[in-house]
C-alpha cells in the first residue's frame, strides 16, 4: 500500500497583528513512506548525541532566541543544533510546502482562515494526481491551534478521499521537528525580505548572506 505522510506545523497565531510576529505560516513536510529514512534518522541521533543533546526534541525558535532549555548556551553551541538539523534535511528524500498570510492585511481570524484554506486547496488541486497516487494520505499535526486543525480537516477531506488524521507529540517525530524548523526559517526569510529581522535573529544568522547560503538555499531545493 502506498502511503504519504504529511507533517504539519505552524508559526504565529490568529490574534491581532503584532510587529514581532507579522506573518502566519503553515508548513507541511511530505514523505513518501517507501523512501527509507532510517539511516538518516540514526545519523541525526548520533550527531545530536555528539554535541550533547541526546534524544532531544529540537524547537527551532527557542534555539535562535536563546530561550527555554537553550537559555544561557553560547551562540556557536546553538548554531550547531540547527546545522545538524539542516544536514539531516539535505539528505532526506522529502519535500515541503509553506503557505502564509501577512497579518497586517487581515481583518480577523475568519478572513485569515479563509485565505489559508484557499491556498491549501490550490496546492492540493495543483498536485491532485500526485495525492491520488497514494492509497492513503496521513496528516500529522499536534492540534496546537484549533483553527489549523479545522483548515486541515475541512480542506483535505473536501478534496481527497484517502485522508487520515493523526495527532502527534512533537518529540515523537523528527519530521514534525523538521516542519517546525521550516516554519521558523520561512518566517525568518519573510522578515528578512521586509527588513524586519529581530536582534536575536540577526545575531544568530550573522548576516543575510550566511542565512541564504546555509539555510534558505538548501531548503529551496526541496520546496514544492
């Protein structure tokens, strides 16, 4: 049986516009289950263990901002974590898609939900034969935001007949952590293009050239 897994994460919220979080982003990592990634997963586990983070659930935003469990760690040590994740992504046989809105142009959560739903529907329609080539499409999300759960459920169920949904814990799936990283980097890219990078983001990535070379360009090769 052919199975496609889609790991979904979001960045932002459906509240009022805040210049600290000007965009709302939903990122989806698509993995054909016939593509074996066990060796890649083991390599990542080994690399994270080697730098002192065994069996660690990577959360990209706090890594960049030096928050939560990463508070107090040196810049170079935090950079190593994301670079290990980037090496993992480079070797993976996966693709991803991000959809987003700029919140300052959105009136309320109803409009935000509608615009994101239309983007997701357009993506599925544009790749309809691809999705129909699978016996089952399993969508993995942590149900972190009710609006996202509704968007995923309504759009996927309306357009595809072979969809199943799974609630996940981020720590259980590295590909969910990849979706988190992609969301974070898409937000960083959009903020860079609009000259809105925060001090912590500018400090972490050193400069725009480094951000593009080490993070954005490698990701672009896997973007649908």
